[in-house]
C-alpha cells in the first residue's frame, strides 16, 4: 500500500535549490518522498538523489513508489540524518549540489495507528521514528521526574500548562502506568483552560510535539546534521530547511548566523582571534512562509518556515 503526501512549500524549495540535470542531492527527511521525487525528476538519469529516513514506513513506501514508477536515480537510506557525514561518505563519491530538510511529521506517521503521533483515538504510546530512538515514549512518561517532564513540556512543547500537566501525569501514573494516548489526552484536556479547548489548535498538540521531540532527540539530531553540512556540500551548493517548531527554527537561524559570519569572537574583543571565516550566505532576507492557498489545502503547512543558504567557501 502506498500513501501520497503533500510536500510543504515544494515550489519555493525547488526555487532556492535550483536543481539541474546531472546534479547530486540529499533529501535528509524522505517522509512521503515529495521532495525526493521532484528532485529526481529535475536531476534526470545522470543525476542522483540520496534520501534518508529513520522510519521504516517511509522507506517501504518510497520503495513501492520507485518500483511502480521505475525510477533509477534514487538511493534510499534507512538511517537517522544525524549520521549525515557517514551516509555521505558511504553513498557519494563527491560533495552534493544541494541538501534539503523537512523537519515535520508526514501524514502517514500521523495516520499510523500502531504509533501515537496523533492524539486522535487511542493508540500505543510510541512516538519513535525508528528502532534507534534514544528513549521509549511510554517509559519517559512513566518514569521521568516531575521536574524533567515539566521541562520537556515547557522547552520542547512551549506548553503554557507545563508544570500543572507534569504534576497531573505523575499523580495519575501512581495508580496506573500510561500505555496509550487517550489517558494522556484526557489529562491534557483536564488542565487546559476553556479558551484553549475551544481553539482551532487541539490542546494536546504542544504536549505531543514535546514528547515526540524528546523521544527522538530531534534537536540533537538536527545539530549533528548541520555540523556535517559544510563538508558534505560543495562550494556553490545550496541548503534548504523547512522547520515547523520555533526551537528547530532557532537552531537553524543560529547556525546560519554563525556560518555566515567572518568572526565569532565576543563583541568586546579588540581583535579577532578565532580565525573563523564565513562559509555560507543566506539566500533569503527572512524565512519564507507558505501562502494562504497552500495552508487552506494543507493545514499542516501553517507553521512552516523555509530558510536557505549557499556555500561560498
């Protein structure tokens, strides 16, 4: 069975990457294969697209699409993009012409009833992208101290009721361990003010996002991948990153700021002693946002931000 996926801001991503026949691209977040298929078509049979995903669901789906369409210039890699450097060494003979990241969930992951990415229904409390996740979601919820749970909800989910939610979870798990999503959703609704329960965004959105980010150490993986980008991308190569979480966007923004600076010394330093030279230049003065028409067709795109840069050194 194959699923179809609406890639967020696809025309904008292709515009900043500017793929041409014969080039090499890395899609660090295969997902529903939207970017991968578009890039593969653009680079043609002489080109190559290496597509990475930690989720076996995404890999299996892409394999079916590739087989059906008889595509021969896509290489699928079942791995976490935090290993970008090693993946590049294994599958590429030369630096890439472009790299793309889509840091959001795919529609298939939200629809997967064997895992708990969605707060609809009652699903197993598992938010791991793959078998290599650092921690199990259920174990995190059932064993983490109150302070750690509150920190996760506050910092990763930007949940306004972080401490109260963590306190209710700790109290509830004394009577019965959490194994599925519905009891968690019930507690979230219990601590959410009426104005949030009546809003367009479900009150469980932030808490579920926080648990998913913590389960997969997504911020840590992103930092590791970005650290590898300069060595993996050729001079003149382009990088496109679509983020959906303010924390992810801050990591990307800070990385672009540092890689675009000729000096990283403290502002009060009389002379530069770091020797750092800018290796990237931003292609956008400010992040691009999806248009109203795209958000209407694909509500998942509403929080997306696209940043892009070109390697200059």
